[in-house]
C-alpha cells in the first residue's frame, strides 16, 4: 500500500472519500525553506513571492508566511483568502490585467504592499483611487520583454500582442505610464515586472529575460532620466511530472539568476537594489497527489480504459494543454505493471482523459489510483462541470492528516441557488 506523508492511502480514502487532493506538508515546507534560503544575495535585497494561483487556501497562505515568503495574488478572491488567513498584506503583490476598481480599492483597504500595474488605463485608475489612500503603495509595471518560454525551448520574438503587460516596444506608453504616478505622494513607482512562461527547463531563458530587463532599465535611465530600483522576474520554474522532465535544480536556477543580475547591474552601470521571483508550480506541484477510486474498466478495439471517480473537473491540465502525469495503483504497489491503460474521468467529454497509455497492474473496481504532481493548478482550476463535487484537500505529515479544505457536499453545490 502506497503511503503519503506516513499515511496509508487506503486510510486517507476511507476517512476523506475520493477524489482527494493530498499534500505532503513536509515537502511543501522543504520547498518553501529552500526558496527562502537559496534566493539570497549579498548584492541585492531579494524576495520570493509564492504565486498563489497555483494553489490558494488559508492553510497554504499560513505556511508561506511561516517561511517569510511573500505572496502574489491576482484577484479579489486571492486577496480575501490571504487577508482572512492573517497574512501580512504589506508582503502581498497584486497582479492582473483587468483588476476591477473594487479590487483595486480592496487592495488599498487591506494594505496590499505592491500593485503590479498591467496597462495604461489601470495606471490612470490606480492613480485616482490612490489619492485617497492613507498609506504609501508600491507600484511595479508589468512589461512584455518579447521572450516566450513555455516549453523546453525559449524563443525571443517580437510578440507584441500579449494581453499581459506593455510591450517594451511601446516605449512611449511605458514612459507616459510611469509619469502618471509622478505627482502622487501615495504611490511609489519602484520598477518593472515580467513573466516569460511556465514549466521552463532552460536557464538561458531567464538569462535572456534578465539581459532584456536590465537593458531596458538602462534605456529608461539614459533616455528619460527614470531611475528604478526593483526588478521582478516572474515565475515559471519547472516541476517534474514524468521521468521526461528534468527541471533546473533550484540552487542552480537561483544562482544563475542572481549572478546574471549582478553582472548586468555592473555592465549597465545601474543601481538596481531589489530582485524578486514568483514561483508557483515549483513550490506546490510535486508535494501534491490525487487519490481516485477506480470504477469500471472497458476494452475497445484499440484501448483498455480504466475509469476513475474524478477527472477533468479536478484536473483540467491534460485536457487543456495535454499535460502528462504519472500514476500508480496505491493498493498494488508491488504487482507487475503488465497492462497498458488509458485513465479516463467520469465527465461527459471525450477529452476527459487524465493519462494516455500508462503501464499499471490489472485494475479492478475499488482500486485506488493515485496521480502524482497534481499540487499546482489542480484544485485552483477545478470546476463544477457535470455538477461534480470539488474534492477535499488534506495536508499529511509524520503519519497524521489534517483536512485543510472540506470536500463539497450536494448542499454546498446548490447552496447559492434560488430554489423557489
Ligand atoms: C505573473 C505570474 N507570476 C507567476 C506565475 C507562476 O508561474 P509558475 O506557477 O509557472 O511558477 C504566473 C503563472 O501564470 C504568472 O502569470
């Protein structure tokens, strides 16, 4: 029987029902600690912002706070979660390409420390709203450096049409935007942010990003007399989903980033003081697994299906971008994997396939199938398609489990409906 965090998977399934998201809490803690200790420099003030979109809940926010890590939030809901969890909101950074005026006001009211402005209209709106603030708000601008790194390779493009940020090619717009804040005593414009992609395996992508960012900061300084002190390089650090994935080791990626920043600061004659990164997936993905119960199996002329009691509603990533996962039958860990299966979910969509062609022991109803590395963008992207219940989430450590999010009930499901 497979164990996670010292707990038998069948005990977890029995106590909390399936599907169930399970996080190995010690693994989460190790990852947070590693980021906090490895992303340190004698040359810069540094900050690690956990991108809470990867997995946001009060328990996770509390863990993040324990390790002195900051928080990237992207909506009123993520602000609310952090605030209710007692997070020090001065260490929160508010992202988003279409923040509503209410969300901006909420950020000010809850004393979110930094707002990352995404476009000129937002800058103007923030400038107005912030006039009534009773405290100083730090501001960064998201720029689009034209580097796309969503895969093993990265490409430097002239891609100027992203919905996020202002392209570095739109220099005048960037200068106008920065000048919007000039006379507002409640706003401090600190610097630039960029995020070049997800699941990045090539450290040269970050090197290219840093060179572009520092080069651009230099241009703003020499051509327009704009002095900046902060660069936020975004997230995108890869996780291991299958044996084909080989992420850059954390110490190596941290060192590469900080060394390159130092080199560029000297080369460009700049005095950037603060470097930020925003890992999401690489903190939570590998610590998470999902437990399913096997239902029926079925043979077609070309496939062996095993059906599980969840699927695209709790993990949209395979359907959305052909993400690959590994799995085991928790109660048959020592049996030969001599059958090739397609693991499919129970939703009414042919695309509801979690894994194509995986070798597993012969599956039978009641078996417990565990998919690994589901800790990022699983729960946070869950849907109610087919009115499936969102699974619960448990943190396990040293043989003990604690339920950090309850499994939904049918009452929750229609709880907000007008059933007159
Ligand atoms: C602005 C920004 N920062 C950080 C992240 C986190 O990325 P990852 O989870 O790949 O580290 C994202 C992901 O979409 C993002 O858009």
